[in-house]
């Protein structure tokens, strides 16, 4: 069952969203064999599927997220991300906690980051990109990320390693496949897991962009790396690019 609703996703920005009722209330029992029992307040919130302030988002999303987080397989991470996306899509963008942003590296135009929430099983990083700023491609080992746009627009591209890759210290080239190329704007979401689409890069539009990454570890915390990508694919049909690891 679903219904269309007009939702103000940012000041002066109204989007028509289709809200799916049944998957939200049944996702736990459908995929976990009835292991999760939502209390009355959770069931009421899911069935109404309206907008959420931040405290309500945590109250309604965390109990199920904790159960789904127990399965770190690729399938388990996708189910976890499905739940996070379903709940994050209901957030009132103006009420998401703000972080104290700090400039990252010497990238120019500037890219800024700040942690706005630390919890279990996820933490939230706010990002702000000045007009035209580029956050270079980078990976997220043993992690999933749900990216939610809040202000402006940014192009997000996702990649996966095709074949084998060398150690981060190596200068040897390897191949990656582009899996997504899309615009993120207020209320739009993009995801990656440790098993798919695990590399992403952002480029802000002419007005800059701001958003959050809801990030979750699904294993031990490991080092990450940035990548240098070829400008043109070496295999246009399969969207294969040559890549090397790089430092920022």
C-alpha cells in the first residue's frame, strides 16, 4: 500500500514522494523471520509513515537497525541499508543536527566535514562542498554509507574494484567499474556497502552542496584510500576505468 505526499524537503523546495506503508512495517518480520517485535509506538509511526524529527528518527530506526546490523553479509548489509534509507527518507531536513565543519586537507574549492552524531550502530558525518568543489574518489572498507542530500546539488559517482587491487602503497594501476552516476539534491539518497558500490566521489554544483553520510561499520575499522581515476573509460560499454591509489 502506498500514497503520494507533498513534502517540503528544504525551504521553498517541495517534492512529491510516494510513501510505501507495508514494507516499512513488515521489513523486520519479512527478512528476519519474525525475530523483531516492534512496540506500539514503532508500529504506529511506521504505519503512518509521516515525517520524522531527529529524535523520532533515532527512536524508530535504531532498534531494527541493531537487529539488521547483526548480519554483515552482502545481503544483510543491503537489508540494513534498505531500513536506513526508508527511515532517512522521512527526516525533516531542517531538523537534522548540524555539525561544526572543518576544512578537509587543502582541496580547493574547499570541502568541509564534521561529525554531528555518534551512536550505535551508526554515526553521522555532515559534509559541505563549496561551489564546484570535488571530493576525490575514495573507498569505505568494511562499511556501509547512506548519503542524504540537504542543500544544493552534487554529482555522485560510485565505483567497484574490477578484479584485484594492490596495496595502498603501490603505484600499480588496477581497474574499477562505474556503477552509479547521479545528482543528489535535497531529500535524495545514495548508498554503498562494503560489498558493492564501495567507492564514491562527489562534485558540487554551482551553488555548492551540503548533506550527511549515515555510516556503519560491518567489521573492524580499516584504513581507507583515495584514488586517481582516468578521465575516460578504457572500456566505455562496461564503464571500466583505470585507477591508482593516491594520498590527499
